[in-house]
C-alpha cells in the first residue's frame, strides 16, 4: 500500500505567517513611504528599534518640540505623512505646542508615543501615561491605545489613512513597550481615497455668483497650495478678472505676489477686513477661513451689499463660517469644475495694487531697518528658494518687502505658537533636497527651539538661517497699544538682552556671521546662501 503523504492543496483562506508587531509595523511604514522616523528616544521606545532596518533613517532631535517641528516641515515638503516617535506622557507634553501647530497647519503626522509595559500598567508605573489617548486631544484627529498588542499594526494603518484624509492632521497611537515583540498577522497597505469632489449643484451656485458679480474678490488660504491648486487658482482669477487677497494668518503662499491681480494681505481684524474688501460685491473664500480674527471686533463680517461664497476641504470650518454659502470638498477638484464652465462675461481689468517703494540704505550709524534687511534678502535670494518664517513682528514688513512668487516656496505656522519655524525649516530642507531653504526667524522665536541647529548640522542641511535680532518680543509691544498701554509705558517681560546667536550656533556645529552695519549684510547673506552646510546670519535690527 502506498504510504506516501500527498500534500493538501493550499486553502484560499490560509493564514499568513505570523511576524512580530515590530516587523509588521516597519513593513507597513515602508509601504506608506515613511522610512524617516523623527524622534527623541526614551526607555519605553527602545523595544521598537531592535534590529532597526537599514533602509530606515532615525532623525534625532534634542527636544520633542523640535521633533514635531521638523516632522511638520518634512511632511509639508513631501506631501506625505511623517512618522514621529515620542516618549510617553512627558514627550507628548513637550511636543504639545507643535502638535497644536500641526493641527492648525493641517499637517499629516502619525505620532506614536511609548507606554509602559501592559503588565505593570495597573500599578501606576514610573513613566506610565494615564489615559494616553486623551492627552493630545483636541489637537489630534484621532488617538488610540490598542486593546491588544496584535492590533498595533492595524491601528497605525488606520492612523495613516485618517491623517492623510483632508482636512489632514496629526494622529496618535500609544504603544506599550512590551507590544513590539508579540507575534501578529502582517497588515497590507491599502489604497484609500483622499479627495472628495464638491457637491455639483452647490458648486454651480458659486460659479453663477462669480459670473454675475460686478467686482469679485478671491481670498486665498493655505489649502490652495496644500491641495496643489496653485495654477488653477491663477486661471480662475484671470478668467474673472478678480483681485486676489490672502486670508489672515495664512500658513502658505497660494498666489504669486508679482501677478497683476495680486491685491495683498488681509489683516486679522474684522473692521479692517471689511474696509479692505469694500467695493467688492462678491467675496470668494477659497481654501480659507472667512475669516481668522486675532483681536475682538464689531460689526458686519463683509462690506455692505457683498455676498460671501466659500470652498473649503474642512467641514468644521464651513460650519462656523458666519455668513454665505459654503461648499466642502477638494480645492483643486472644485476649481477644475469651476473652470470647466462656459467662459463668463468679460469685465474690466481692475487697477493693479501699488507696489511698495524701495527702502533707502540706512546710514552707517543706524540700526538696520527690518524692511531694508528683507528687501536685501529679496535682491540676493534665488526666486525659487523656500522661505520658512517665524518672525511675528516682522510679518507685516515681510508682506511688503519679501514677496513670494512660486508654489511651495513659503511656509509658516497657522497657530500663532512659537518654536516651530527653526525646526520646520530643517524638515523642509530634508524634504526638498537641492532647494535652498531660508529660515527667517525672530530672536524670541528662535530661542523656543534653538536645538534645531544641532539637527541641521548633523544632517548637513544646506540651510540659511537669518535671525532678526531686535532684542525683545516686539509683537507684544504692538499689541500692548491695542490693549490700552500708553506709548511710553513699559511692557513687563518682553526684553531679550544678551543673546549671542553666533555663539549658540557655534556650540551646535553651525557657522554664524554677525551683521551690525549695512555694508555687512549683502556679503553675509550671499555667503550663507552659497554654503553647502547650515549657516546662520544674526542681524541686529531696529
């Protein structure tokens, strides 16, 4: 009798080979294109990095707010979620300011936070994070600590899809330290749609309103550039001969500032917005809130007789918009649908906005005016270089004297929190190799995350860091007058004497130049813009 064993045909429902949670997660991250891990490791994270894959890069920053800022800049530059690893509750706490900023920036981030081992969680262990998923709320789109170790890869897959679905944003997965070695089934990456087409009927009403308007205005926000809708926005403005304004506190440039239809920036004050938009009978908020305010205001949100229409990817933003018609969906797809309509009636071309006059070079003994410094930077920088800005008191001057001309060449924070700009510039430089990145940062802002210089040096990033050193929190002096301070009244806690940024840079491996006189500025900027390594220029400004 034949005793041979004939192998059974493989079942179509055969179970895949078990792998460790660690291996399953790295496979998944590789499929998502997330092979750079931004972090500052602690004890609860170490088990994740055993047998660290050779095709992955660990990007070390010296403090968690720097970790988040770098990851934010990298994610925006690469248009893909960045992977972040934080240390339990303390690390999430350190990073919380820039988690808030990432949420406001609509930046996709998959954040993992270490947790103590499951077996000792009932005993309130050292470094344990109580209610870990609640800690970052409400500034994450989703957060979880999986019920079982085996569910960690599924949770990270879900986190990625949520982070990448507009409006994009950060998510958090808390992972106990003993989960990484547990065996589980691998998780395959899936294709998940990221864009929703706006409702055709309601979008058609926006098209009708644009066609019928006498003098339309388009107010662009950061979502235009984020959604790859730069060219379509230009085409729509040109089709309707509509002046284009930038929404208050926009984190990206969404329209070329040398275009004839460019009309400038709206301030974050209700009455001044109404004044700037006077004369327009239709205001189209395109990828922008309508509107972001910074101080209390009164009265109408629009000029008398004006109508508001809005296209936004964010249903929450559409819900709180106080007046008008809001359509939710992809900015780019919505614009393509509007451009697919029949050509509107021709209307007169509006008068171009006046361009600011050039600032004269200061006298030898004068402190350098910020306007002249930024004008000089404009003269010497490549047109396609990238500005990453965190200089709040200089922003109105920057709007006039540091124009942005091309898509994806300007980034700032939409939150108002400090400590983002310097690390974000390093992240953008990582994400856009071969492009000159210029970090334009105030002295007060720089000190929130000065450790980012070390990471830039270790990564040999070709960055130019310009520190505008006015020796105080100058933005607070401006707001003090709004809140009733007398012009001669001191503002406590706003002076910043005795900071040496060239010394701070040298201590972290970055070469620095100090500029105190007008004749020193251009040579210093030109040298820093040529450098293949990060170089800092500390500029004493008035």
